[in-house]
C-alpha cells in the first residue's frame, strides 16, 4: 500500500494530509495560545488618596488557532496605589453661646465665636470662609448715677442759737452758732442711683461779741410842778 504524506504549516495550525490508497486523511493540529510579557504598571486611578493600578498581558505569543487552546491564567492583575493624601477643606464648628457683656449698663458688647475645626484644613485644603466671630450689643439701659455733694458753702455769720427764744434778739451777745450747707447735686442722683450719704449742714459754735461802750447820751425834758421853769437834764438812755 502506498502512503503519501503532505504536511502544511499554516499560521495558526499544522495540517498533515495522509493519502492512503487514494484516500485523503487530514490531521489538523491547532496551535495553543501563549501570553506575551506583562506590561508595566498603569498610572494610579486617583491623583490623591487610595486608588488602583494594573498591568496586562495579551494572548498573542502565539495567538491560539481556531481549535487551539486559549491562554490560561489571568491577563490582568491589579494592586492598590496611594499617592499624596487629598486636600481636606476646613469647615466651621457650631457657634458658641454669647459671652458676658463687657459693661453692666450704658451700652456694651458681647461676642460668640466658632472655630475652623469641622474639619480642620489638611494637606493644603482651603481655610474656612466667613466670620469666625460675631458681636452683639447688650445692657443698653442707662447706668445709675449716684448723688454726690457739692462743695460746702461758706459759714454763715455767728447768730443766736434758735433753740433759745430768749436769745433771739438783735441785741444778744455771747455764745452762738454758725452754719454751712451743701447740696446733693454734683451730680444729682438719677436712674435709680443712690442719694448722697452724710449731713447736708454743719454747725459750729461761735461767740457773738458784746458791745464794749455804752450807747451815746440822750436829752430828756422833765417838768417840775412847783417850778414853772422847765429843766433840761441829761441822762443816759434807759
């Protein structure tokens, strides 16, 4: 029996043809696929924070034939990648309560604050926008004005003590009193302020000097019933 052999090398398979007694037998051996080398790692999927990067290989070394086996094993592998941390922009906290007024009356101010900590800016993030402090007027009512005395007046002239009516005579001399006064008007109390404390008058004892000479003499005319002539008699005043 005569056997003829013909072998053809195709791109993706080896074809062997057997001719036996005029009968053609064809044996096709397809080429299995093979991977190429791995590529380099790709760029990280994120510019900051945690991302992924991968590398691939292709089933083209060689490419599998029509009936050849495909490449076995993964054609992609990945890994986590981490570049610089992402910027965190700052955010303001809640407002605090208003603090105490800086004045008890007459118009003061009080304030409240907030901080850029919700969150705090990190890694080049922006600072908080807007005011971090607010002020408010408070205690706008008028302040009490407490009364204060004026300066003392000059002492009055020495005069009889009013407690002794017998001495209330312009001719009285001897012990007396002199008085000085002050007024609660420097300033006068206002808006619930206190009145002045202390005496508004002050009394000191003094001496009213007595006359050192008798009053001048005066003339009086007496009539003598037994004498028709009038007589002029000089006497002192009575």
